[in-house]
């Protein structure tokens, strides 16, 4: 939002201005103003906007906002939050006393729901579910069901999809709000409800929930307990948030950096990244030690240095491509058994073989022409080109094979395959490539 808020205006003028601003943009306004203006600001926006702004903030800003509120307004804010957003706010506090202080402000029903949500492991689907949903009886008429929803729904309830129960409180179907509105009032719910419903149990994983929402294109997925009774829902928005968070975590792992916090200082960020960079430095010192073994080769064949970056770059690129395709396949569950893993590895090795051969041939032609035009040393251009050809082919094929196999091996041993990349993998590829390149050159020229 580019609009600048002038707090010199009257309360009525500001209130009117704020009313037309989205909650996300209000959060940006809150972060950009000082404490005195913040107190005035939160008193000029309505409770609905306050909750919308709150969920758009990072935890640090949420805490600051919450502490600025009087206790009655804290209770209103907590009451208006959806249970999953409320749970996400509370669980960020490390101290149990801080958590309980906030939970004590909730109603008895919401307290029970939050305590339940906090018991679930963060990898389980139930940990991201919301308890703000409505159910109706299969024997209700459309009119009865409509009246029930109008009477009992709250601001934070998800009512786009209404779930249908039998007399034993087991879920037996669902009906979308649009269908409910369009159906004649005298019909029974069981006559128009959808019986083919997709659901997930509370002990199943978030990945399973994401897969179900994607596969069956539902906006909402019920979470059931062992008695097949609905205890919560996972919406498409929840799934989207999880996918974004998972992608961010994978990117951080691939870069070998710890959880990123925009509020952390430069020193804290440096401390988190330094260990992995030190490992990379040590590996590069190993590379330097190995290269010293080829000192005579480098002195005799100076032209080898000219093509070293080309070979390193081409091997790194093909390794990164194979790595990315393999990790993506694992995350999308396209490689979920040994047979598919073998098929994927063979396919990537075939792709690597073809690309390595074609690019090595192109490198042979380029080096031959280049050294014929710009001679370097006493070596025959075609001999140097042959060394480059063999090195490019071998290093690219090995890098591509490693890019496909290493994540599969990690995954087999239940290690996150995202950890197979980043600075360490790149350095290892460089090490193998240089040994191949200068090893072949030593054999041929020395």
C-alpha cells in the first residue's frame, strides 16, 4: 500500500480512511508508526479489521499489538480469531505461563479447543485444523438447516461447506452453502447431500492432507477421530500456507541456512550460516591440496586452466538439474516406492548420458577451434580438446548421477532429501570434477 496516513486528521476522518483499507495493509501501517500513534490507531479500527490485521502480522508484531490492548479488547480479539490462527499465535510463546495467561482469557469452549490443538505433533494434519465449523443432521429439512446455520454461525465459522451427521454423530455427507440456498425448503438434507466425501484422520500427516485437497479439489477437508466423528476442518487456505512454509524451509535447507528470521541481527544471521561455510572452506582446502598434486601438469599445460571454469560450471548445472527434479518428485510423491525410484534414477542417468555426450562434443569442437586461433603452450590443440571432451563427459555424467541418486539414498534412510544440496554438494561436485580433469590430463601429458 502506497497511501500515506496523516495522523493529524481528526478521528472521524481517520476512521473513515481505515474502513476502506485491507487488514494486510493495516498491518503495514501499524509497523510503520510509533507507539503513541499505534494506540490511537487500534482504537480507530473496528474489531473485525483488528483481527484481520492481527493474522497478517509476524508473531513479534502480534505480541506488541496484543500488549497494547486493554483486557476487554484482548478478549474480543481472541474471540474473533479462528482457532487455527489463535493456536499458531499461542504456541509461539516459549513459556508455559505466557501461554496459559492468554488461554485464560478465552471462553470455556475455546479453551478446550486450543488445549486439544496444542496436544498434536506439528507434523500431524490435526495440528493445523480449525475447530470453527458447523454440522447439521441428515434428517433436517433445508429450511431447518438454513435456520440453524443463521442462528448458530459465528463470524469466524467456516460455512462454505456444511458437514452432515447421523444420529451417532458420524459424518455421512456434506452440502455446500450454495446448494443449500438453491434447494427447495421442504427437501431433506439426506436427499441432496454429497455422500462421497474425502476426509482425513487426526493421526495422519499434513502431507496426506495436502495431497487429499490437491487430488480431490475440495475447499475444505474434515478431520475425523477414530469414531469417525468430525473434530475439525482443514481449508484450502491452510494447505496453501503449509505449502508456502514447506517451500521456504526446503529452500533454506538447500542453502544450508537455519530458520530465517527477518528481525534477527546481522551477527545472529552470520552465526547461523558460518558453520556450513566453514565446512565448505575446509572442503575447498582439500581441493587446493589435491590440485597441488597436479602442479607439474599445470606448469606443463597452461591451457588447462582456461577451461577449468567451463568444466566446473557444466558439471554443476547438470547436477543441480537432476537434484531439483529428484527432490520435486519426492515431495510430490511421484517417487514413492523402490520401483519408481529405480525407474527415475535410470531415466535421469540416461538424460545425463545424452546431454554429457552432446555437450562434451560441443566442448571438443570449441576448444579445438579456440586453441588453433589462440595457441597456448606447445600442446597439440586436438589433444587438449580430447582431454576436455573426456573430462566434460565424465564429470557431467557423474554429477548428474549423483544429483539423482543422493536424494534417493537420503530419502531411503529417512533423511530430508533437501539436505542433499547447497554449498556442500556443490563443493563435492567440484572436487570430483577437478580430480577427473587434471587426472586425465596428467595421464595423457605427463
